[in-house]
C-alpha cells in the first residue's frame, strides 16, 4: 500500500457537474463575430470552394443571413465586399454606391439595432494589384498615400452606417488618421477596431480565394513577421495610443502568446480573428474523419478565449452560438 498523493486535481474532474462548475473559461454567443462576404452582381449565394460551408452572398442573401445571425444571438458581423471591377486606387471602396457601402446600409437597416455591424477597412479587395494600399511609382506600397484613401473610405463606411471600422491594412498611422477624419466630420460615435498585430500569415490562403484576390507577391512589407512577439505588442500599444476602441491579434491560433501579452496590457478590449486557414484546416480534417468536428471547433475557439480574447471573429460564429444555446 503506497501513501497516495495529497494533491489530487482529479477530484474536480470526476463528474460533468464538477467540471462545469470549475471551468475557468466559457464562450458566450455575444462574444462571437461572423465575417461575411458580399459580392457585387450576385443573384444568389455562391459557395467558396476553399472554405466549405462559407458562401459569397448577394445583397438579399446577406440580409437573410444577418437576420439568422442576430437570431442566433451573436455579437456582430464583419462585412467584406467584392466588387465587379477593380483599379489601382480601389475606387469601389470609397464609392457610396460601391458593394460594401451598399451592403452596409442594407444590413444596418435590417439588424442594426440588435447586432454590431462592422466593415473591413482595407483596399485589397478593391485594387487590381491586390495590395492593401496604393502603390508608388516603383511599385511599393505607399504608406501615406494609402492613408489618404483610408480616410475617405472611413467616411464612406461611417456614412453608410457601419458601427465599427475594422482597419486591417497595416499602414503606419492608420488609426490616428481615421480617428481624425471621423471626428472632423462629426462622426464621433463610429468606433475603430485596429487590426493592430496582424501577421503576414500563410493562414490567409483560403481567404484570398474568398475575396478573389488579385495579389501578386506577398504583404511582408506591411504585415508583421511571424517571428516577432515583442513587435506585436508595439503595434498594440501604438493603436491604443492612436485612439483604437478595440485592438486585434490575427491570426489567432498560431499567435496565442501575442494575444496573451495584449490581453494583459491593453486598456481596451482585445479581439482575435480565427482566420480562413484555421477554419479550413479543421473542416478538411473533419471531412476526412480525422478529427471530431464539433469538439475541434469548440476547443479551438475556447483556447482563443482562454489566451485572453474578449471576442472572437470566427466563420463558425452562428453554428457555435446555436450549439451553446441548445
Ligand atoms: C485584408 C484582410 C485579410 C483577411 C482579413 N482582412 C487578408 C490578407 O491580409 O490577405 C484574412 C481573413 C481570413 O483569412 O480569414 N483586408
């Protein structure tokens, strides 16, 4: 007979009721945000091959889907627009009748009271070269010229009724410039989500198909190097300083250390974006029968919450919210 251990953590794992009582992290539907794609010229939704279960919406199908999202009790939606024509400066982004601004007005009219309607503020879907900003004469992404475009895009999106602008372009100074532009135009209530620590990640792969990206090359001259944790913190602090209402870490699962750092230091909410590659990897493995789909989804989002995200952008937002409520 051995002397048993005095410390027995298993005692609290014994029954489902005990485990439920001592769970340190929970997910609530209100802290889930659904990214959605709306494509100009579509009459009905079209599936995105690289993201099984996710579609491009027409304006009408988008309206129906946001009503479902609101009914599921999620906290918000993040809208991405795909225009029929692109040009060097991304004109469609600042056109009040461009696809994203048109869709925003429709969605705000439909569900604007019940969930937070957010819009992606970046030029990459609208430029023919696919970069997040405009290019200079030698083909490099021109930071300050891009800021001019972001400023106009912010005003167009705020006027369309967007509650919160998702600044995902990773240009230096973007939060400050957009905050000033909004304030100068009396748009003081439009909030800013700074995609502060956005890494140059391979996990955006399926998204590039989703937005029919025309990108040649990569975004390493403006998005963060995956090697850098301290620099992620620098970007978080800069965005807070420039007036971001919320900051974000993106992608999520490969950057939980950055997320934990941000959550420990930020005075504003910290969100995380579980990106397309994170989604599609789990879907693909589940489709092959290699993992339990529902458990993998729940565990992945829980781990992002556990690392410190106050809310999570995830393509499973509505499905997960329904599971949580049933
Ligand atoms: C840029 C943007 C990207 C994503 C959201 N906003 C992609 C990029 O930097 O290429 C990625 C989202 C995802 O992969 O789910 N506007």
